[in-house]
């Protein structure tokens, strides 16, 4: 139910007894309940207009077959009448299944004890369409003057279009088109998408879908708002297509997404060494640990801190230190299995998430790391040497998440430092 506070200024008709005076006038007058989408009351002229024999027959008239477009327009008319007090516009109705175009006046009201939203409809006169039966359709399409709007038959042939649609697609009429492609489908860059869209419309679907359309300006991304309607004279079903160009918006969003992806990639990799970053390790470890928990598999986290790196920065340049860090990263990657994850988490610290399934496997992995660092690293015409202190924590015994595993491995690494460096040890059992 709508917020009634915004309709406090409207007349509230509580019972049909308040409408008795309307029964005395010859013009068609009815009251339509927006919230239930059905008639609330009608005078004798209205009952006769619909070919019915009683007010109750009008109230009980089944409108479940009305399109969403018809429902939307009724609500739009109510809201316009709320703002302006009175609306006057042409409507096409279908008494006895035959179209009848009318010039109708509407006032917004509230109805009954529930204060349903309603409109009083007063038929002023029947509109004479003369020799141009498409005029009403054009009038409907021209409501969307800023965007292309076209009314099509269910076979995809245009009935009427507004100038914006003509400007966008008139070139199609000057080009040879395959006989199996109707004008509606010919507007699509991908004819298969056009055919699929047309089939959805034929099946009674309405909605808003995005496609790439082949306009005079080239391929453009359009959002197509498609609503079913009917021909004002013969009653045939048609559909109205209103196209909203969002090409520039899409391109802008793509640029944002590209930039976001680029920033994400930057965040995922260590800029200096090219190995994974701590951020990546945190994301990946969540998945790896969850998988290991489900399948009852062991994992280990190795905290690798270089020994002697400070002296390199002191005795050489910082660029030499960077070279050493990059070489260490290359050597580590060369000895670890492809499925293991290596990250530099800052300065001369690396973390390895290893799929070693046993204590002996972890020992073997740690020893290979120590061995790969034994060879000196040439920098600035000299030989630099580093080793590593490695702390090892196992999942799930030493921790069930990356944070707790890192804490345990870090503590083990410091014990190696205190005991002489260039070695490894395991985390102490938890209390």
C-alpha cells in the first residue's frame, strides 16, 4: 500500500452514495480503484458503455488480462492528477473487444474506508482519428521524444516511430535486408538476439533488456523498454519499444572496472619481487584452509626471515638490497611446488603456505629453502650472502586461521634467530 500521507489533500469518497448525482448526467463517468485494479463504481452511461446490465457486473469485470503497460499508465495518470488536479488525454478502450478512442478527464481521489487510490474518469468526447489511424500510436510514442520509440506489429514490422527512432534507424530502409530478417530484428547487431527478443514479446513478455543496436552512429548499447499495447482501430496486439542509450555510461563503468581490476592486481602482487602480496595470501589462505578443513588435510605455514640482509643495505646500496630480495624470491619459487603459495609480507620477510602433508615433508621443504640460499648473490661487483630463519606452524594443530598460524610460525622463527639463525623449527604445541 502506498504512503497515504502524500495524498492528504485529495477528496475522500467513502461510499458510492456520495456519487448519486453522477447518475443523472448522460456522459460516461466511472470510478477506478488503482490499488485493486478494477472499477469501484460507474453511472448508468458507463454500464451501458461496457455493454453490461448492472453496476455489480462492472465492479466484477475481470481485468487480470491487462498488460503491465496498461497498469503502469493508469498509475501514472493517477500520480499526474494528484499533482495537477485534472488530466485530459486520449485513451483507447476495448468495450466488447472493439477499440474505442476517447478523450478522458481524470481526477485523483481516495476511495472507501481503506482509502484506496482512485481516479474519477469522465468521458468528454470520442476522438475522431480521421484518415490517419496511426495518429494515436504516434501520440503515445511522442511521449518519449528524447529517445527512440517505435510501435511494432508482433511480426516485427514498424507501425509508427518518433523522429528519434527515424534518425537512428532510417538507414536500414535504404539497405538490402535478408527476407528472413524483419525490420525489428534488423536493428540488432546480433540478429539472433533480435529474433529471441521478438519471440519473448510474442509469448506475452514485457520488460527491459539490454542489447547492442546497429544505429546510424554505429553499434550502441541500448536498454529496450518493451510494452504490449493494442492498435486503436483494429484491436490487434502491438508492442512499443522505447530505447535508452547507455553506451557512454557502460564505457565509463568498464573503465572503472578495468581500473579496479588493475588496482586489485597491484594489491595481489608484491611490486618489487613479483611474488604474491600479504593481501593475496590472506584471501587465498581463507579458501585453502576451508578446503583443508572439509577434506581433513594438513597444511603448514612457514615464516621465512632473511639473515644478514641489514648488512647488505649497510654495505651496499638500497638498489643492491632490492636485487637480493628479487633473487631470493626467484630461488624460493624455484624450489617450492607449483600449488604452494609464496608471499612477501614486508622487508625481508616471506611467508609460504605449503601443502606438505606431514612433519617430515615440512622439514624437507624447509631444508630445500635453506639450501637454495647458500650460493652467494652477485651485487655491484661483489658477493652478497644471506640465509634464512624459518618458523613452521601446522594446520590445524597450531591454528585454524592464517592469523593464528602466522603468529605461531613467527614465534618459532624468533627461536631460530636466538639459537644461531640459518635453520628451522616448529611451533610449540598450544596449551
